[in-house]
């Protein structure tokens, strides 16, 4: 993993402390579960977005867990265990077209470098 991506990813901790302070008026962060994918190296900050590697149908952060339709759920279950990227738009993210173009270009570069 490139050092700049690791450094950028770890800025999420003080950012969440600021969000907590803005919402609650005290120092802390919640919920703490969001830190687990970061510590496991499953979520990284690249450019203005966070990218999260998820295994479809596995774990409580899996996209298929919220699917209600039996028809869709059975179709998705055929892919259970497949790894796919998910993205997250953090508070204050730069979303101008040129910012997103740069973010996705860098994300492709990081993904290729890391063999994902």
C-alpha cells in the first residue's frame, strides 16, 4: 500500500473525532465499528473518497444483507463471497468532476499496485 494512501486513510480518526465533537459537544467518536475495516486494511482513503473492499454476502457490512426481495436475494447469493469495491463519500469530500476524476484515476493505480 502506498505510504500517502496509508497517511490519508489514518486522517479518518481525527475527522471522526471532529464530527463527534460537532454533534455531541464532547471529545470521542461513534460508532467505533467503522474503525475495524480501516485497521484490517479493508478500507482506504484515496483522493476525496474512501474505498472499502467487501465480500458479498459475508459479514454485517455486506451489501446483500439489506436486500429484501427473495428474487434479488437468491440472484445475489450466487455471488456470495465475491470481493468487490464499495465507496464512501466522507463529510466534506471534494466532489467536483475534476476531483472525482483524479480520485478514481488514483484509486485504479493503487488497486493495480496492490493486486486488487
